[in-house]
């Protein structure tokens, strides 16, 4: 919900860092480092090292924003855009799975949340896949301030809200099930909202 509003404020800082990183790394290399940092976060969760997991999450999210900024400063690639989206979805799912495996009492809510994650991700990706066939809508989408490799379907739950959920889980893991219930409801609302918006656009 807040992703588009926040990006103009984060981009100036990321551009400064990106200009340094592009001298000795490629955007895809940064993407892979960020991905493995995200997997490390999940390992920390399994062992109950939540503070380390939080630090790994912050690095993962920083690198996730940095790789795209680096790509826009150099030469964006389709593969770079591809792994950026794929890695995000894998880390989001692995995070939830980690809490389910860490404590069996979390397993039911983790399964439910993964179900809704499939819903939010599929409505997101289906929108992007179909939008390219609708030129008038495509032109409107391209008016965004920040050029992306994929056409974004807005919703109540996007990247920023997911990060907030993850941070809350890491700082108050004893309330994971409650947080997962709330987040599942918000994901369900997002799914319904995207279907309605897509129906109005594509019918």
C-alpha cells in the first residue's frame, strides 16, 4: 500500500550507495548476496536467534532495493528483474515456513498464511502478465516515477507491509500466531481487491 509513496524518498540514498557498488559488483551479484542473506535469516529463526535474524532481514531488504537501483544506473536485464521477484517470494515464504518449523504451535497459521501468500503472489504476477496486452493501461503504468522491470499491481499488502509484519514477528515471536491471523486477513482483502480491480480493467 505504501510502496509507491516511500520509493521516492529511498531512491536518492540508494543511488548514492549504488554508484559506489557498481564499480566492483553487478546488480545480479547483489541480488544473490541478498537472497543468501535472507536464507541466513531463516536459519537464525530456526535457532531462535531473532536479533541476528532481524539484522539479516535488514541487509536483505537493503540489498533488494540496491540491486534495482544499480540496474537502472547501468543496464537493466530481464534476468535481473526475474530473480528480483523470484527471490522476494521465496524469502517471504521461507520466513513463514521457518516460524512453522521452529514451533509446532505455529504450523497451522504458517500453512494458512502460505495459502494467502500464493493468492497475493498469483494476483500480482497475473496482473503483470496480462497488463502487457492492454496498451492504454500499459501507458498509464509506465508513467510511474521509478522504472520497474514488472508492472505492479497495488494492494493493501505490498512489500513495505510485509516487512513490517516480519519485523513484528522477530521482535515479538510469542505473538506470531496472532500476527499471522491479522496478516492473513489483510492478504485476503488484498486478493479480493486485486481481483475486483483486474475485472474492471480487463473485462
